[in-house]
């Protein structure tokens, strides 16, 4: 009885040009999981392709939530606030309007800073922290800036002010993904660091070329973009 076995010598191959820093990230992930770089790359590619289908479902599901006209009197605390079109500067609110998003306190307007606050590391490489929310970057940032240790990206984002607002924070992985979905042109085509820890050695980052969310070493220097939100 014969069987067909996988032979790497005859497998389909092609050359991939990797952006700066990606090869080292793949190598680090392979070492951490005791796997080959090839297997890590193949797994990530499959996850990305599967994610494209899920992303389209998410876009279809959220379309009504993000684009439905908002009543100005829906909440007394924000009475009179009428947001501009998604991606436009919201005068008086400190940044670019990013649509609405569900948070623990309720549905909120999301506002991304117009500019990055430089390149910073997540900090505390090798240390586990409690900033693990993929939804709430404000919760993560509060944890990071109030604990002992150095967290440069969170410190830079929380120090940002615009139009008199000082409640900016470092986005979670989910909030960066929200930015990629609804106003990708507002970001550089580079890696951005989130406030969401993946492990003691990694934090999630977003690659704004293709929307890839992956663990970046906490000592890697990445772009940081503040965000704030207003309860509707």
C-alpha cells in the first residue's frame, strides 16, 4: 500500500521581500514556539487569509453601527455634539473622527490624534503586566502608566493633548484594527504599537500595510498614535 508524503524539496516556493524588522519578529516567534521560521510564516499566512473572510463579515455587521446618523440629544453629557464624516477632523475634539465603537461603558465616539507621538517601545521586556484588553486601550494605558517600570509608548500617548483634551491613551489592538478598517489613510504604512500585552516578551502591533496584527517584541521601537473616546 503506497501513501503520498510531503516532500519540502518539491513543495511550491517563491521569494518574499520582508519589510524591516519582520524577519527578526518571525525568528523570535519561531524560537519562542520551538518551530521553524517557515512554519511560523505559513501559519501566519493562513491566519491572515482566513481573517480576510472574517473581516468582511465584521465590516458588513458594523456598517450600520458606524454609519447610522447619530442624534445629538442621545446623551445629555454629549448633547449638541454632531460628528463630522469619518476620517475628517472633529473641531474642538482633538482629532480625526473614527466612527463609533462599543466599550464597557457603552457606545462611544472614537477620535484618533492627527499625528503620531514618535517611535517608542512598549517597555518592560520580559515582564508580565495586566494590560491585556484587546478592546479597551484606556484601561491598558491606565495600568501601564501607574505601575512601577518603564512604558514609553503608553507614557507618550497619555501625555498628548489637543484642543484642551488630556484624556488620550495608547490604543488597544482592537482599536488599532478599528483605525485600519475605517481611516487607514490617516496612518503611516508601518508598524504601530498597541497597549495590549501578548506575553511577557511581546505586545500586539498593527502593520498598516495589510492590517496584520501580530506580537512585537516589547523592546521593539514602533510608531505610537494616541486615541480618545466620548460616551455617546
